[in-house]
C-alpha cells in the first residue's frame, strides 16, 4: 500500500487504550458511515495495581513493564489522527498520586494525552461499551458488572442510558493480594471478602434492586474467565447461581492459588488474581440475588470508542453535563453566553502568542458557561464553592485533568490572580500550570467586559503578546463608561506583576 493510500485509510480510524489495573487493552476501529467496524483488539497483562505503593508511587519494575507494553501499542497507533484516539486511565492511576513522571512517560511513549477518569465515569463508559455489544433494545433494563484489577463498577440502566452508576474500591488484583496471601485459599478468607462486598453494596442495594433488570451482563477478564471455566466444566454457557456455588467449592478444594492452574479452562496468567475476582462476583451474586449472567466482549475501551464517535459528530456527552450543571445550580445561562462570547474573542487574540490549542479553548468555554454555579450555595466565596463542585462532581464525559483545570479557573476568577506555583497546589499538572494561569486572565476579562460594558466584541480590538494585553477602546468609552475604566484599573492591580493591561 502506498503512503497516500495509507493516510487516506487512517483518516477513518478510531482507537481507544484502556490502562486498567490488571491488564492494558487497545481497540482499533474503522468508521463506516454511522457504524464502526472493530479491526484489532490487543491485551497484555501488566498488573499495574501490583506496583502501587502506599505513598502513591509505583514500583519501577512495574512501570517498565507498562511502558514496554505501551511501546508496542504505540506502533499500532501511528498515523491515526490525535483527535480520534483516547487513552483512558482507571483506578490505579487514580490512586497513584505521586506518579506524574510515569504519566508523562505514558504520554511520551504513546504520543497521545492520557485521561484519568473518575470511577463513575469509568462505569458510564463500561455501560456504553456493553450496550453497543448487545442486541439493541431500547426498553431492556440491564445490570452491568465490570470487575477490574483495582475497582469494580456496577451500573443499572435501560437501553443505552445508564441510570445508576457506582464504583467500588476493590478489584481482582488488590483483593487477591489482601485476602489470599501466602498462596492459600481458605473458607475464612472467602467469607471475609464476600462480607466486604456485601457491606459495600448494602447502601445502594435498594436503588439497584428498585431499578431492576431484565438481563445481568458481566464484562472484562474476571467474568470472561469464570464463564470459560464453568463452560468447560459442564456448568452451562451462562454464569448461573448454581455454577457459582459449584466453582466456590472447587476453589476451596484446590486450596491454593498455585493449584488453580489445574482448573480446566483457567489460563495461567489469570490464576494469580482469579480467587479475588471470583469472590467479588460471588458476593455480588449473593447481595443482588442474581440468578444468571452473560458475558459481553464490550467494555470500557469499546465505550470510549463510541463516546469518541459521539464527540466527532457533535454529540459530546460533556455538553450535556454542562447543561446539567447549569440547571442544577441555577446558572444565569443568557449572561454566561455573553461571558463565553468575550472569552472566545480574547482567546482568538491570545491563541498564537500563547500557543493555545483546541483543548485549552474547551477548558475556557466550560469555565465561562459555569463560572457562577457557586452562587447557588452562597454569595460569599462563591468562587471556592464553584471550584469544589467542579473538582468533586461526577460529570459524565470529563477526565480528572479537565475537571481539575476548570475547577482551578473558577477558583481564581476573582480577587488577586495567584502566581503559577499556586496553580500547582490546586492539583494542576506542571505542563498545564502556565496555560491555566493565562486562561484565568482571559476568563476574568470576559466576566469584566460582559458585566460592565455595553460593547460588542466587534467594537473592541485586542492584541496579546507575552505578558502584555492591549485594548483599543472606542473614543466614547472614556466619556460614557467610567465604571469599565475603573474596573480595568483594579484588574491591572489584581493581575500584576505577571500580566499588564494597556488601553
């Protein structure tokens, strides 16, 4: 195939990389009209959760194992357009608070940015991937369970819509290490892990059982392994309550993790984490009174593909989340559209000089549209309330990085503009610190001009270079808008010495 033909074909490719706590997965697909065709599925057992230390760092050997895997994945991603690739980090990367260097190494190796998502966002993507892998039935109610290496996601939904999403803070890797140390599988250990699962589910039990389901579906490696073992041992093609009881007895009779390799149908690389994953599913079967479950090949990576396809075709879930935030916290939508118009005007002036990109523009847009949500809690300190909401809310479609940057922009929208080291204390990664401070200036000016001036964006010429922002105001402004000029003088004091306003 010639190079031009290769490029033309890759124009329609999509890819998603799922950096799970047990395994890394990659899916490559081709967009065909309104549908996608899956081309490649790659999986490698990295067991990232094994390398997580108590101080939030990762074991260097595990890091190397992960980077070596991603180097192989990266070869397959070459030539696919950046906006058509998503790299998703889950539980272990959420917990690895002191692994910024590892995150940077991931991005350098793959050549694409990493999105670390919250547990409920992970659950949403799992449900989306499972739903697209099943026969479409808009009325079918589903319970979806995904047991990962570091967390377990439970979702109750109908058709393609998830109604209840939960992420439990245990998975097959950590649970196997915690409850079955020294290679032993005992009845006491099984009962302890089952009890933990049932206690975790109890607060949400009424919500999930009240929703109900016509079909229970499991995804990812643990459920797939259980389904295979049951099938190859004559226990049926579905995971049933009776089959789960039978398999529990087999684990106790074998008595050790090492002996699990004798279990027909269980692959050797799954054996070290099988006991923990199995007992989590067993506990969920008992707690939720599940009678039967089927396995779905669709999971988070397929969900990320379909979510990405929606973004490309102007069906971005994040836009719905913004609307939901505005409605929930009674945002002044009309006014904020004016703030957005000014923000876009200033962004266009700063884009080249400040080396801003499309992602930065989205951060500014989201901040402009929701900068006032904290007012619904209290007028005093509303910027801090807005920050808290953005930082901690479960917002469908957003990565932790995106939420963190927008939260920081809301925090610094008023009073004195902090210098760059302060942004780092807000959890902003080092590469985003300078950009976040610059976007904060644009947001503050957008709010100021929308509030004070009876000007339109076309009336104001803006030139931005380095630390200098120059405004060319109409002659009548000095005579008719003294409040605007006073506010500009105050803003100059607030943003000095890092930025200088001229008018």
